[in-house]
């Protein structure tokens, strides 16, 4: 049977194969994504982010268990587990997720930044589209920290859970890290540790002072103890509340439409950039140019103007 046929018949091995093809941007991956595209758009994407070791994977595991107990098929994407912070946890994640996927309808996939030639954010989005087309109803995406790549990934989610712990500092630290800005639900995990409640209070206070319009969602704060599965049902409810809120005032659709535009622009600019650089490499003697700049005959801006003119006016 054709790979795509097997995929649509619900064959998990075909799913893994398609994800690998898409992740590696192997020959034909665009056509495959094109075939899956009409089946996408149904899954809800939930981002879980926060500092290293905050308990993101533990929460993801708990949420996935809860969702599958509710009969929801759940896909999990753990982004960049090759980072020095997360490397150690990966094996543990695999074991945990392995137990879950054996017993229930959960699919776990980790994505490494190495090899993601088109960008990690784009690769994550494509893998998420594949899971969506396969029929996963909720996709949980775990990323560590908030660099630009992580922000792009998180921005692509419908709802974002930020996980902090007392060890990650006070409310000011959390705000400085930009974590408040991206959070729809802010979870103070490791509620068993000292300082968790006061951190949650501080964060609630900081959020209550934020001036936001009436149509905007105000970030909710809660505590969990993920390793004991405490607070998971409430977390689920808050995520649902947020989704309900943004659906009711069309922010859900508008946000998704914006993401489509961003995606098209990203594909285009990636292509323009690649083609432009290929043409440059073919026709320009860079050693000579570098020499000219090095010797002060010209400067990087002037030379760039000239190259730009040459290559945008000639085909
Ligand atoms: N005391 C305590 N420990 C917890 C709690 N939740 C998780 N942990 C522990 O914290 C450690 C890190 O948990 P992970 O879920 O791997 O954290 P993470 O944020 O995914 O970590 P990275 O992916 O490496 O950034 C593990 O040893 C967990 O068992 C909690 O509520 N209380
Ligand atoms: Mg983790």
C-alpha cells in the first residue's frame, strides 16, 4: 500500500515514517504535506514552556494521561531535547511516554534542532500538522526557555502554559524572562517546595496590575505538584477556559489565520534567501570582495547595495 494510504488507514508506522520524511525535508515532503493539508486544522495545540527542570515533561505526561482518560487522542512533541539542559531527561521522558503510548492513545516524538534545516519552528509546525492530519485531537508541545525559536514555536500554539518553580526566582525574574507575556496559564510547579505559594501570590498580583483591554484574556495563575499529579484537572480546566474565551471572541480563528500568513511568508523568505545565496555563490568572487573591504576600498553596506542591485535586476 502507498505510504499515504497506510497513513490514512491509521498505521502508526506510516505515521512515524511520514514524520521522519517531513522532519528531514526529504524528497517529496512538500507533496506529502499538501496531501495531508485538507485533513488538518482540527487539533488543538498547547505549548508548555518554562525554565530547565521546572517539571514541563512531568506536566505533559500528566496532561496526556488525563486527556487519554477522557478518550482524547494526544500527540506530544518535545522540542530540542538535545540541548545541554534537557539531554539527561530525554531517556526518562521516553520511558514515561512509552508506558503511556503502550496503554493509551498517545504518540510521543522528540525533535532535535540538529538537522532541522528549514528551522526548528517550521519543522515543529510541520510535524504538528502531520499529527493533526493523523487524527490526534490535542497536541502538546514542550519547549525549554524562551529564545526566539521557542517563541516562534509557542506563538504557533492556541494556548500556552508557562511552568515556573520557586527556584526560578521571584515574580520579577519571571517577568524579566518574558514568561508572563506568553503565558495564558501560568503554573507554579513543585508546590511542595518552599516559596511556591508566595511566588504564585506575587505573580497573581503582578498580573492583576497589567492594563489589558476587555477582550483580552487575563493570564491565570495556579500551583501544581506534577510528580504527584496534583492540580492537573484544574490545569486542564483553565486551558479549556482559555480556549473557550478566545473562541468566543474570534481570537482563536484570527490567531490561526495570522499563523498561516506567517507560515507562507516564512516559506517564501526561506526560498528567496536560499536562491539568492546560491546565485551569489555561483557568480561572485567573495575573496575579491572581502579583500576590497579589508583594504578599505569599499564597505559592507556599499558592496551589499551593489550586489543587491545586480541580483534583483538580472535574472
Ligand atoms: N519536588 C517536586 N519535584 C517535581 C515536581 N514535578 C516534577 N518534579 C521533578 O523535577 C524534575 C524535572 O522534571 P521534568 O518534568 O523532567 O522537568 P522539565 O521541565 O521537563 O525539564 P527539562 O525538559 O530538562 O527542561 C524531575 O526529577 C521530576 O520528578 C513537583 O511537583 N515537586
Ligand atoms: Mg522536559
